[in-house]
């Protein structure tokens, strides 16, 4: 029989709907049940494309004996971290404070008052590598709960107290970052830079998309060649490595090694949206053919593999899939042996393909298989080899897809698809971006412009949007407004950012990840640092700044400047963890510039404005006096023809009518 998760919209929760564990979704009713029964709560947090989440599910949650023990002695709550990032953030902070590490699946034991008292991540079914078995953990927790209850309550109270007393490095009121802080951030990145392989730090190595955006903007504003060199080199190393899907396009979540060879094969929407935009901006800066190819292939990957029937974008593709023999194996869909190349291509073309893609007899992955790369000097292949290999791969069992539409990540995808479509004359990509934006308005926004975090199959989820949802969706709408000339997207962005000002802000520029009236957890989550995605804090600063540039709004500009105080505090000390904040600070120092294009959307002058490299520049396009775009008010045509006005703080230079003149004005 299905458990309570059968009624949820999250694909991750639905994967556990037929477990013998009597799962509850996160809800007041679950904790009321724990209070009534006098038992602790097992909180298990994961996500659909998480490899070790699947492993623990197969080993423990599908085991009848383990499930029986869980059902008798605990109330069991399953949470999708992508659906409830607030719950995940609060308890992950507790796990990391207690154990010094974190990860998923996250396993936390709580009192019926939701206070954590024992922490972990993955637990094996048998003792292994110094880890206790899951059953041993369960028995130990039950014994402590039954025999040492006062001690458990004391630990839980101390954890909650310690979390509530934690302070951010930045407490507000630091002032805006300036040249000194941004130069210090660049110096810090230079120290961490991997000159041999690109990127920053060692293994595992994640694509530093937001840091790359900062480097590109810093070069555009200052001309610092070192910043551009780090961006170019890192992007090329990633694009040639196994972290990039050389056949189908798109990036895996991270590389397990520092050379970008072997990825953790799950593909996330947010990574691909951010990196698509980075490579498009790299092409804009350098004209690199590799950057152009990767931007377009990544955009096409998102549309082909992640687009849902409703026009939105699914969250992720799993790392694991059936290897053809019934085993569920990580990377099975993507890796190749020389024999598999020969079967798909024939001996002659297979030998050339092996050199071209770095496939060896020993393999670069497991069991003699290789992850496809593009090593320098790999040699040419026949023009149709990639298409033939892709067709052969299509016959393999596909990885699972998490069809959940996350508002924030769709906002990032909208921005990437709209800009990539505009840069490379791909109106179909702009149309795909518009369809996703329509879905967010139609399904995720209510009549007060409040956002829901997720939807699936066109059905809205029950969870409220968090700060990153409002900020990233506003970012996507602002990009779409600049590309299409449709002022409604600017208006929708304004609705969302007004809610940010009203419901997510504290004193001195401090922002919170949840709204003032959101569900109360043991701590109100608040994190200004960028991780796999821009933090809600820095994303909000960027969107507020762009909206202020479009409209001249003093409150939105002031809120952006106040929020950027955290970049002044953290930028020189931890630049890798506040990349989007640094990129936004570059826009602030440049103005940002405001470009009013009086003329038709899609014209050469409009495209030249979009291709301007001035950091964070905003573009309004349309007829003079267009009420939807304040930048167009009192901006006449020149001699009856189209013209562009480049402005800062609504003070404009003389209009230009030529593409080259506009490019110079935006250099």
C-alpha cells in the first residue's frame, strides 16, 4: 500500500510513496503525531537525483524489517530539499555544526518540538568504514530517548540555543563595496586559482559559474587581463573535460577530480542555466567559437532534455541509470568502452573517435569505461561521428528525470535562454524563455504576486517561494524584458521585488531566506553566501539594482546598495563564495549603465545594446515615450530613425544611431 507521500507533487517524495516506511511529509500533523505517541521524529532529507539517497532508500527504506522498526519507534518525515530549502538549510546547519560535515541524504532525529538532537547523513545497512549501521543508529537513538530522556532534551535545547545565537559575519551597515574590495577579491581568487587545470581549489571541483561572471565583468570594467585569462582558461578546461557532455551538451554537477575528467553525472537545471549564460557572455567578450558552441549546445540541451509539457524546465536528470543488464549504475548512460565505440561506428571510425574523445582500453572511469573528453591533439573524426554516437546512446536506458519545476531555477533558465537567443539569432530560444515565464505567472504566482516554490504537471505545489525564488524569477523577467521589449515583464519583476522589500528584509541591508510570515522553524534561515546557485541575498541585490536602473526607483536602489554591504565584508576574505555578489558590485560601480533603444525590438541597434559588455547594463527597447519602460520617456528618434541613449542614473549622453558608436559607448 502507498503511504502518505502518494499525494505529494515532489518526484523525490513520490519515489518513496511505496516504501514500507510509514512516511509523513513535513507538516504540523506529523509532529502532532509524534507528541501524541511520545516518540522522536526521524527527518530524512534528500532530492531526486541524489545517488546516495537512492542507495540508502534501497538498502534501508525498502527493507521490511527496518521499516517495521522505524514505524514502531519513530514518526518518519521525508523532505525534498529542493522543495523545502528552508527546512534543509536549518537542519543542515545543525548537522555541520555538530559533525563538521554535511551532505545528502541528511538524517536527523528530532523531538516532537522539531528540535534536533542526533545527526548524520548516509548510514549503511551494516557497519562499514567506521560508520555504524543504520539499525545500530536507530537502536541507539531509541535507547537514549527511552532511558536518558533528560539528556536528550538538554542536547536538543542546547543545539537550538546555539543556532539562535549564531551571528553572520556581516551584521548590516557596512556600506557598499568599492575598488579596494573588488581588487582584494580578485587577488584572493588568483591565490586559489588552479593554473594547471583551471578552476579554483582541488577535488571535488564545481563549476564556478558566478565567480566566472564576476571575472568577466571585472575585466569589462577595468581591463584586467588576469581576470579574463582565468575565465577563458577555466571555461575551456571545463568544456573539454568529462564534466561537459561532449555528445548531448550540458554540464554535470561537479567533477570528482581536479582535472574535470570524471563527473558526478547528475545534471541540474541551475548549473546549466548559469553556465549557458556564462559561456554566452564569454563569447560576447572574446568572440570565442568554443564559447559560442557550448552556450548554444547547453541551451539546446535544456530545451531538449529538461523542458516539460507545460513549458517549464525540470529540475534534474539522475546520475544513475540501467546499464543494460538490470543494474542501476552511476554514469551508465554516458560512458563508453572501445568495444562500444566499435559497435556504434565500426572499427576504423571507432579508432579515430577513441583518440578524439580520449577513450582508452584502461578507461578513465570504472570497469574499463571512459568519460568522453576533447583532449588537445586528439585528432579529427568524421563529421557525422558525434551524431552517430548520440543516436546509439539514445538506445540506452535513460536516466530518470525530476519533473518538478522550481521557480528560482526556471528564472535562471529564462535569463539564459533569452540572452542566448538574442546573441545568436535564435528566436526559438527566446520563445522557449517566454513560455517558461508565462508558466511561472500562470501557475506559480497568485493574485497578490506571491510565488509558489514548485509545480509539477501544471499543478502548483503547497510550499511558498523563498527569497531566491523571488530574486531569480525577477532576474529572468528583467532579462526577458530587455530582449523582447515587452514591458509586462518589467512590471511583473517589480511586483516580485516589492514583496522582497516588504517581506524578506531586515535592518541594515540584512535579508532573510524566508518571508516574515513564513512557517516558523527553529531558526529563520539566512545565508548570504553563493553556493551552487546565487544566494537569495545576492540574487536579490542584483535584481533590485537592475530594476532600479530600469525605473529610477530610489527605494530599490537603496535596498540593493544596503544588501551589497555583505560583499564589502566578505568579498576580499571569501571571494569564491560570493561570486554573484561580486558581479553585482561590478555593476554598481559601473552605474549600471541604462540603454534606451528607440526603435524596433530585434533591430541591429537593439542587438548591439544587448551585446554591450558594460557590467550589468539594462536595455529598454520600444517606441519613444513608451509608458511601459521609463527609460524611453522623452527619448525621441533622431531624424525619424532609431537611436540609442546610454545613461547613468537617468542622465544620458548624446544619442547615437550607429552600431559601432553604440558599441564604443558601452565599452
